[in-house]
C-alpha cells in the first residue's frame, strides 16, 4: 500500500500530516538541549511516564482487569517496543554523538525503508510516481540541510549517532506499517475506536521496555562516563519534559495514527520529510538567523514531492 486510493488531502488530513513533523522537529531541538541535563534513555522514560499520567484519567479503563488489552498484549507489546520504547530513545541517544544536521538527514531515509518494507512484507507495489515524489522530497531535505551548498552536504561524516538514527528510522517504518496493516483480529475494536486508549495501551507496554533500558543505562553509565550518570533538576528539564510529553507524544502520535489510517504509511512518510525543514527554521529562529533562499527552495521541492505522490 503506497497510499489509500480513496484518500483525499482535505484540510483536516493536511493538518494531521503536518502537525507531527512540526512537533518532531521541536522534539529534536529539545532533545539536543537536554544533553548534559538528563541521560537519553532516562529522558525517554520520563517523557512517556508523564504522558502516561496525562492519559490515565481519560483512558484508564483500558488497564482494568478484563480489558481486551490483556488478551491482545502481544500486539501492543510490539507497538510499545517500537514506538515508545525504542524510536525516541534511539533519537536521544543519537543526539549525544551526532549533530542535529546528521540526525535529521539520516531520519529522512524513512520513506526508503517504508517502500522497502512495504514491498518485501506487505506486497505494496512501488509506483513510479511515488518513487519520484520521494526523490523530490529527499532533494528538498538535502537542500535545506546543506544550506544550499552541496559541498557542505558531501562533507557530512557518519558517526555512531547516525547509525543509531538509521536504526530508529527503520523501526519507525515498521511501526507505521503495523499501524496500517494489523493482522485480522489483533486489535480489539473497543481500543482501536478510542485513540487515547489505543495510545495508552502502547505506552504502558512501552514503559515496561523503557524502564529496563533506563535501568541498564544507569547501571552502565557510571562505568563508561562518571559525569553522565546524573540529572540536573530545574526549570529547563521540567519545561522540556512538559513539551515532549504533550507535543511529540500525545498530539503527534494521535495525529500520526489518524493520518496513516487515512492515507497510508508511505504517503505519510513523505510528509515526515517536513521535519528537518521545520527543524532548520526553528534553529534559524533560535540563532536569530533569518530564512534564506535555500529554505524556500527546499520547501518547494518537499511540497512538490508531496503533490506528485498524492496525485490520483
């Protein structure tokens, strides 16, 4: 499935597709700012613990004895591992050793993994139009990240953090296909119909995975780096946690799930290429640098790729 043939890019669908990359761009900026304040895997655990607390009052019924969650725990354990336990943990880990430019560039490979997984495991045909759209969008991302200077893009050197982000992108592509193509009977209708219950079911499973990863982090960090095993409590950490718990967690996941169900994971992945564009604009704002011509060119190419892919 490349895109749902019956889907149309209505204003509501566009909003659902654009809000997640906007929130994810902010997540990358905050994740970089949190380096030295909180260890990366611990940041991921704290983020989802706060999101869990926010969802509990409205979706706590899904955790009660007799809930269909417990009879379908394997599916939610897998979704929780990929979407909650691993993806953002790997991104925060990548930002320790890699630059935001490299991380966003590597993350832009997600459409490629979407196409590959779809072709290999879901029987999705790769149309020429979708391939052209993906190439155009990736070209726009490259223009923005290289600041219009191809020599700067060629000078990018991969570091361990880039490898972590490459793995995260592959796992996110798998997660998106699992959302779009659940096995028959694997998702109880009562949970699927309630977005907050569906997300909480993933979070509670993901927190189990994340807690084990965090425990391992605090066990290993003192031996690897004494100064890394600490948390600097204060308003910067509190503000950062509130943002990543509400924006990239609740709002983005809600919109992403709805968007994937409307247009399919391959089409949604093209819109995910807006993330580095938004990140570049945010960085320019934080550095008091006005937008340049390459921002406009990159935006045109990315939007062009979206339009080519979405044409019926």
